C-alpha cells in the first residue's frame, strides 16, 4: 500500500485525494501536517487512522512516505515544497508554486538535483480540449502559429474579494492566481517559454470605503447590494461557498486585488500573445480560452463551451469539435491525479513538471512588476 503525506489539508487537496481514490489504486493518507491537525482529526471521519502533525518537518522526519501533496495557502507553497525536495519524495504541488522572486529562486535551487518528479497543479494543459488543440497545432494543419489572443472572463470573481483570497499578502495578486494557468497552457501549446512581458492592471469595481471587518451577514445593505448573498441567490440563483465566518464585504477599503488585467507576452519563438482577464463578468459572459493563428488556419477554443473550432484560411471549411462531460477543472484534475499516482509508483512521468510551474510563476511576477512600473520585463531571474 502506498503511503502519502499531506501538508495543508484544505478543500483543494481533499478534492485531489478523492480523485486519486477513483483510480482504485491501493493507498492511504498516512499523515497530514496542518496547524489545525488535531481538530481536523476530531471532526473528519476520513482521518481516524491518519497520523496528524502541526509541523511539516515533524511529519516528514517521522513518517515513511511514498509521496507528498502540498495544499497550503499560497505563500507557503514554496517553503513546503523545498522541505519535500530535501527528502526526495514525489510531489503534488498546488499553484502558484511561488509568490515572490525570492521564492522562485529558492524553488529552482531546491529542485536542481531532485530525482523524483513533481506534478504541478496545472489542470488546463491536460484537458481533452487542450490536448486536442495541441495535436492539431503540431500536425501542421494551421501552419506555424504566428499570433495568439487569450482571455479569461471569470464569472465567480466574488471569491477573490469576499474570501481569504482577498489577502494580497497571501495570494500575490490575480496574475499569480489566475494567469499562472493561462501562461502555462499557452507555453504548452506553443512549445515555447515566455521571454518578455508587458502588462497593466486596474481595480475599478471592487474595493472602496467599507470597513475591513464588515461581513455580509452584518450589513444593512443586504437587499440593495447586488453582491450580497441575498442577491446572489435572488437575482442570479447562486449560492456562494462561504467561509465559516461568512462572506466578507467586497467593497472594503483594504482590498488590493485588481479586477482587470492585460498582458502581452513574447515567447522565445518570437510569437506574441495578448492575454486579458477580468473578475466581474457574470453568467454567460464567463469565458476562458484562446485563438491561435497560423498562416493556413486559426484554431479557437473555450473551456466554458467545451468547443474547438478550426477555421481554414484558404478554403471555406470550418470544423467544430465538441466535448461532453468533463469533471473538475474540465477534466484536467483527473489527468493530474493519474500522473501523480504514476510518479509515486515510478511507472510514469509528470506532464506538468516543476519547470513549468517555475516559469509560469516567474512570468506572473514579471507581469505584476510590469504593471506596477509601466515597463517591459524580461522573464529571467
């Protein structure tokens, strides 16, 4: 039986563990390291036979493990990954893999002589939609890709302003939170790494003059605020996943997360990609995908519609490919779980390696710096 250890036993990692179990591989969560460990063991039946630690080093030093998963809050991804690397264990690592240039350097150094493999949580590159797009691009049908337009219109943006994600010191801003996926899948599709980036961002909707500690449950504007839980249900038929203490006011004076962002990325191949993200689109305005242009044809896809369209330039032909079903992260989480089990068993390889996580985080950090300084940034350490 495989013995896995978890550092940071939050909702995301619990979802990944559920995905791992679906494969029928014999494994156990032998230990978790989490400051809430004792309380989690008391509250969760699934941990009744699991050793709990409040410290990651104690778990890694005292347990014999076949692999580890890191699902802490964002600022701890790098420090915990470095601890796992020192023990030479196969690793599942949540994104963003780093939230500062210092962390990127530390991560790169820690994994330089690392022998096992890492699965970075980049599910979009492993969806059927992305893999099929990659296959079509690589076939040469479009010619070489010369130009890219990509977008992410986030229809669930409330979570980045009304939950713990609003803490800029924890998340590092929304290039790191969202564009890390998009920069990664673009690199994957193009087979090339970012070289230069310029970016802008703004906060024009969220934030404001409300007190930091104001909760929606305690607010007198429940029926007039269109972002209140009352109106999320009444107007949009949605029920947000709240923190135990309730949804925080999205118009608080402390909010620093941007709600719009744009970047232009030049890749080593010379291809230029424009990328745009916003966090106040709702309902059918939600979209995430890209158009990649070759001389012979263009391919367009969107995860929200589950469609790929291939448009030939020198004939009237348009082909549409539709994907049904999907699953978590459009089916990409299933592939991440598959790869992690294979690297733990030493029978396969990661398709979202640590190098991909590092270059994506670095690109996001350089985009953030570009937006702050209004300068072009080279994507180098």
